[in-house]
C-alpha cells in the first residue's frame, strides 16, 4: 500500500504542515478530508511561507489536489486563499485543484450564527467563529447548500428558502434581523462562475488514481483530541478528525487510506477552551511557548503549553488508527534541566491510564509524571 494518511494525534498544531509538505513531494495526489478554513498549515519553501487553510498542501508542489466532500467550504475564503498564494507565486487552476461537488458550503449566515452563539454562551467552547459548526449542522439537518448547487442557480431560491426557515428562527431568538434571501442568492450568483470550474467528483478522481497505481496523501486538519466523537467534548471541532474520516470524507473504501501517520509534538499545546491536564501556567509554560513560537496559524491566538502527555497519545494512537508517529519540535526542549512526561492521571483517589469521557472528570485530573534528565546540546 503506497497511500499515506496524516492526522494530528494531540490537540492540533503538531507541525503537520512540514511533514505533509515533505510527504507531498513523494505523492501523486493530495486530498483534504475534513474541517474547513478553521484549520491551518504553514509550509515554508525556500524563502517563501505559505499559510494554507482550505487548499491541500499538494498545491505548493503543483500536485493534483482534492478538497473532499468531508470538508465544509467557504467559497469566498477559498477564492481569497487562491488569490493570496497567487500573489506569492502559486497559480491555482482546475488542472491542479478539484473541489468535491458534494462538499457543503459555509455561508455568511453560518459565520454570523457562530459568533452570536459564542458571544451569548456562558461557557465558551473556543470556536474560531468561521461558521464551521453551523455548516456541519445544516449538512446533518439536510438543508445545507452544496458546491454543486452553484452550477444550477435556478434551483437555489427554493433551497435558500428552506435553509432560512431554520436560520431565521435562530436569528430572531438572538435578537438579530432575519437573513436576506435575495442578497444571499445574489452573492452566490456572483461567486458561482469563479467556483464552478473547480468542481469535480472526489470519489471518481481517487478511484482513477487507484486504478493507475498512483500514490495519494490524505491530509487531515486539527487532531484526534478535537474529534467530535473521540475528543474532549464539547471543546472539540464539528467533524471527525480520526483516520477513518479519510475514507468517508473523500469517497474511498477504508482499505484505501493506507498507512496512518500520527503527528505528535514533543510537548503538548492547545488553543482555546477545554481540559488540558499537563498545562503549565508558569515560566516553564511561557518558555515552551516562546521557543516553539506557539501562535495559531489561522487565529493568531496564543497556544496553551504543557509537558508531553503519553497517556493522551496512547489513546489517540488507538482511536486514530495510527501506525507510526512523527515526533516534532524536539529542539524546543533543548536546554531544560528536567523534562516531565505524563503517564497517567489521578482522579478521586484512583489512577487512570486514559482520558475519561466525562467533561467534569477531565477537568479534575491531576497528571502523574515521570521526570527525565534533560540535555544541553541540540
């Protein structure tokens, strides 16, 4: 099997971009399978830095790149990203990029609803307010607009009406004006000619690649601990981030995803709210953040930092289906006299070797550490 699937095996920001860029040199095709423009990869080639959110990393190598059906796509953000990398010297054409015709669209009203909810909530979940969650909700609710709908504008008014029958109730509840159906239709009509040329069939592309013996790199975003089922719920993203989603999110069988590579950072970071057993709110945590340049690619938010949590990674290796690990940022630990590794947790007098499912239990965990001698050289 020559295909490879790359996922994050912590809370994201493990350095997937660098590993994916290295692997994409050896791939014939790269496919994104979940998430949206709430996730980001930073790729450095020579003196140029590319910050990608929706575009698969293969575009940097001019490899055939697919945005799969498991991704929710903000078409305006996609065009902005294409223009941005274009200004840096990358020309994105339909010969390079395929957008799955059955991918769900993220609309302005999704972004607005995301912000309304987060601002009204007493318990923040740390959303990026880019509309990803509401778009996935509409997908499951069977009222979403999909990329293929941009190719048939005559059918859009009825679909928009059905969508707004749901959203306008929510908007009134938050004290906001109802969404303007005509304005939404016009904005979609304006953008359709720019998006439609990229539309294609993800599953057909990948089936043809398999028959031709081509190597495919399946590119995950975020990480296993942000998975809607297997992460630290409710402080998670709105999609499945485990390797199994590579199949469902592109239209291939589960045997086609190949070797699963989990990217793991040599310490632990997290952006936004939620439990974090090994978090360091002291000078050591600050040192990890400063040396590791821990700021979000998409949001710019400062990341919370802590020691490596082996109990968490044991769990994500199982739930994520990981065959091998790429360990990143080991150099950030250079110069520490001691390095701690969490091997389990104490909770109410009991010892746990895994992260419990209960949010309250997760918040009450005390890490159990092994202390290792540090090193002074690189």
